[in-house]
C-alpha cells in the first residue's frame, strides 16, 4: 500500500501542480507581465466539475450502505453548480451579488427538488434519512468545494497551492509518523489507526511546508506561516476524520478503490474539502 501511495501520490501531485500553474499562466494570475484575465481558474473549474461525478457516486455508495438513498441527478447537478458558483459569477458585472444569489437559488431549488423526488419515488418512507443525506451531499461536495475555487480566484495560484500542499503534507506526516511511531489512539472509535504521534507528525510536516512556501514566495510572515501550518494540520485531520465517520457508519474501509494506495476520490479530497472555507477566511484576514 505504501508503494502505491508513493507512486500515485507523486503522479497526482505533479499533474495537479502542472494544472494549477498552467491555469495561472493562461489567465495571467501567475505573471506580473501579463494582465489578469477577467475570468480566472477555468481549468480548475473544469477539474472540479469532472471530480464531482465520482465523488457523488462514492458518497452515494456509502449512504446506500447505511440505508438511505442519494438522488444522483439532483446532487450531481447541485454540487457542480454550488462548487463552481464563484467561477461562473465572474461572467457578470457584480460578481459578488451574482455569487450570493446563485448560491441561494441553487440551494433552495435543490431542496425543493429533493422533496419532490422523495415524494414521487418513496413517499414518506425514509424521508428524513434520504432528505438529510442528500442535503449533506450538496453541502459537503458543493458548498464546501466552492471555497476551494474561491480561494484560487481571489488570492491566486500560489496561495492556493500553499493551502493544498500544507493540508496534504499534513496527511503525509500523519500517515508516516503514525505508521512508524503511533501508539496512542487519537480517535479509537471513528478511526482506530489515527494516533497522537501521527497528529504531531502532521503538525511538523505542515509547519515545515508552510514556512518554506511563505518564505520563498513572500506570502506571509514566518509567524503567520507557523500558525497556518499548525491550524491546518489539525483541521485537515479533522476533515479526514469526518469522512472516516461516514465510512464507519457505512461499514466501509474506503469510499472506493479507484485511486490505488488511497482508496477513492473522497479519501483524497476529504481534508481539502473540510479546510477550504477556513483557508479562505485565513487569507482574507491577513490580506
């Protein structure tokens, strides 16, 4: 498993970095010589749209195992629209107002669509479980993801890559140190393999990566970078723990086996999903 993690983790990292840097080159956000295009992060938006489909399918599988139903046509459409709301709002003059209205309309119409689907197909049977699971899917895969692309659009590709690298390197630190030195369980009921030693490894890796990137690209002060690393090491692990809770409820080890060495798409994106909103808030406060 470790071999597959190293191989596929390295490949995914290279491809993702290339995608973000090429995206930034195309829209001018990576170059001071080229003016910024009015529409940013097109390639990232396309990537998130593609990612939404397997993510919905995997979450649907987990929910089905727990006894509820996901209405995939609604959740896939809704999560795509919500996750990219910051992107398509750039095509309008008042993008902030458009994003807010678009977000509200998608959420409200999706809720009504869920009620309609539930009533037509299942009547009152499992109404609370089904409606709750579909709403969770929309928020988890749609609303939370919207801050991922918002951070890229509003703060640029380097700040975006810093956030992704810090969170994912915290995962690497937690996995590596926990595997070698882990003894004291962090959450024995939800995720028995997580340890406090692993959490310490997550903090060390995250702080090191955050400090290096902040220094090289002059994004924030050293103290700010250390604070960023510590905060997002913990938040990233809590995001991973949240997905572990869903898998535990569904009695599944991984969300799928589509990514060798990692499990499924949800197992790869769980920590960035949970931390995007906090990363946006952090960069907004230090801007």
